């Protein structure tokens, strides 16, 4: 649910904009808003299983979180940087990347 909220906020930030205004809106979202939303997502994750959002092994929820960080946004570097202060999200991202080595082709 949180990932869907983040995606919706990104769409809302870009809605109806074109050209330079769209570029500025995307940059503003990626630099200011996305890190705040990632911190909210981080706060919702359990501390019991670091590197996993639910359960005791990688789940679809982990893959969805990773996909949101890795693939959803146009600015991949800014998306990855948005979790710089989110150690649980970093571990989830890294765990899925490691498990899926060779699956993704960018």
C-alpha cells in the first residue's frame, strides 16, 4: 500500500506539466519528496527481520519495494539515493538484488 501511495504522489507531482515545468517537478519530487516518503515506508517495516519486509524470506513485498527503487522512477540514481537514510530499505533492496542476480537486464 505504501509503494502505491509513493507512486501516486509521483504521478500527482507530474500531472498536467510539460517541458521545463515537468523537469523541475520531477527533480523536486526526487530530491525533496521521495526521501520523505521512503522514510515513512522505512518506519512501517518491522525490525524483527532486517532486510525483509514480511516473513522470514524474500517475499513479493520485497520485490515490489525493490522494483519501486530500481525501476519505477526515471532518475534511477536519485531513486537509489532516496533510501540513503533508510537502512531497512537498503537491506531489502540489496537482498533482492543479490537473490535476483542475473534476472534483471537493464
